[in-house]
């Protein structure tokens, strides 16, 4: 039997320590794959943005961060998008808050009539989507609790919702009397009722058929979505009232976010947040212009309201907003605080 000398044992021990130290640096870097879910078609602005973001993250991470995107509700329908991320079925999801009425009571304060309007030269004007989205994202710390289980990457607000009508044109509230109008949430439904219409809940994918069959007379929608869902054949006219906002969120499962290596987590942080919301919001503004052009080219009449016509709709909305805010305050003590914070930022037009 050979007995090692003290020097031999020392050399062996040193060699083992050296190997233990060197081995990790030679191991391949960890690759993380994230599943991203949303409910809109591939032609939609947000799908194009998420695809671009995936390319950016892959490039900046040296291929270590890979996003796989599942569009058109492949992982679940519109109402399930938030829970897909909250439960970790998806790692990231894009949701519309109006698809889950009552689930996000503070966020819904931003849906109140004309919440994103500020007075410019004595006239009430809605903010563009870029500024409204930056403001909403700046307020996301106040909304973390109702998005529990996820990290808010950014929020979008589109205060460009108008009346898209199948046959009858609308220039004043009385034109809506007895008409069935699709809404995008309980607040928009209350607004339609105040104007004399009958609110109807219906997913975007069913709107064209419903209007063509005459079971729906119109919808509260924006130009960009009309283009994404190819609705020109079903719409005769649009009254762009900018009376209420739709809000959206890009959220990530919190446990998954926390589990990322530090450098990949920083990369997520650096490519999301307020400035990302402003940039993506600007893309939505561009898409709104393209959607409007698409409708005009398809012979849809755009009935931009005069100042006097807009004020009639706004006056009828005032008691609706006050009543809804009071009801929200009874259920959630933070509603009026959030409304005050939002109102102050909107008045400045910037976060």
C-alpha cells in the first residue's frame, strides 16, 4: 500500500480547491425562458411591441433571456390574463382591467368619465396615450396591492374611446336613445346609460357579427382596436368623444421576477417602467392615427364633435363621475386619494 506524504496531500487538497473555484466560470450561463400571454391578434400594437421587447432582451442578455409569446388568448381568454401571471401559468401577461369588473377598484378610478382631460385654452382636452400611460405607471405603487402576486412592469391608459356606430350617426346624447351599445366595463356602461343608450357586454371578437346581424347598434371603442379587429365593414360613423379611458397592464409573476439572476432582473427593470410606458403609449398614439386613416379610407364618417357638442356629453357625465367615485370611496378608502393624485398629474400633463 502506498502512503501519501504530507506534501502530496497538500498538493491534492490545493488542486481540489482550485478545480472547485475554476469550474463555475467554465459552466454555461443560465438561460431563462419566460412565457408571455396576451389576448389580442398578432396585428395588434402590443403584440408587435412584445415581439420587439423579446428581441431586445435576447440581444442585451446575450441570449440568456428568452421570451416566448402566446397571442390571441392561446393560454387563456381575456378575463384570465391577470390570473395567468398571478398563478405562474404564464410568467408575464398583458391584461385589460375592464375585462375583470370590480377586481381592480383603484385602477378603475382612471376609467371615470373624462379622468384624463385637462383644460387647455378654456377647452377640455384629453391627454394623448403616451402621457396618460406615463402618468398611470408613475402611480403604480398605489396599485400594487390589487395586483398582488405580480410585479407591474408598466400600465397603459388610452383615453381615446369613442362611439363607433353601425348605422345611426351620433352627434348628441339623444341620438343614442334605445340603442344597444357595447361597453368595456361597468363605468363605461354607466356612461352609456346616462347618455340614453343601453349598455351591452360583449368580447371584441364578436362585435362585427353582432353589428352585422343588427343585435348591436354600436360600441365604445378606439380607432386602433377597430383596425386590429378589422371592423370597418361594420361601422358607418365614429364620434371620437374621448370620454373615458381603457387601462391595460403588463405584469409579471412576482415569484418568477424575484427568482431571476440579478443582472436579468435589472434588464427587466431597465426596459420597463415609466419611460417604457410613454414609449409604448406613443406607439398606441401612432396606431390610433393609422386606425383613423383605415376607417376613413373605408368610407367611415368621422364626426369630430364641436366644442358645444362635446360639452353636452361632458355635462351629463359629471353626476355619473361623482356618483361612481362616491360608491368607490365607500368600498375602498383609497379611491379618492388615488383620484386626487391622478387629477393633479393630469392637470400638469406629466408624471
